[in-house]
C-alpha cells in the first residue's frame, strides 16, 4: 500500500493495558519499572484520569481506564497481555525481584529461542519481558 509507512526502520506497537486507577498505574510503572510519562495523564470529561502514555527506551505502554470491575482471577499461568522485547531480560528480572514486583514466571530459557519472564502489575495485567538467548546456538 502506498502513501504511508509504519516506520522507516521497524514498526512500533504499544500495548494498551487497562487499570481502574490510571494515576496509580502510572505511578507504579514509573516507580517500579523506570517508565516516564512525558505527556502527563489525560483527563476525561468528568475530570478523572483516563489515559496515559508511558515510555522507557524503545518501549511505549498505554494505560487506559477500565471502569468495570475486573473478573475474578481465573487465568492460567501461561496467559499474558503483552510481550515486550528488551536487551537484557536477566537484568530487568533481577531488578523486579528487588522491587517486590509480582513475578508470575521466573526467568527461563524458552524453546522459541528467547529468555523471558512474566510479571503482573497491580491491575492484573501480565507482561512478559524477553531478550535473545545468548547461549542459543543454531
């Protein structure tokens, strides 16, 4: 298709994660994982926080208000909301441990050629952070 491009180098994609309290979610991601919120938190017509765009290095995460109550936790341990590629999964995993972040699955080598781990934020969103496995030989 002519006339537009997703990116000159590679496409950029940002997960949109739900939270009942957007401001609290922004604070958690900034304090625990080192994200920034350069544009601030967007307010809805009622003046309540409804949306935020978080950034860290090449990763963007969007946080959007979820006004309904979350469903009871019936997720299996393999279910996730976003997979984020990073350069040093082991380093971030160790950081998450020191921050007391809820780690659903510890760092492990996968059969698909990456090393990764899964966390859960206070709103129940599950994120997997992964990087290339330096020990993988093809």
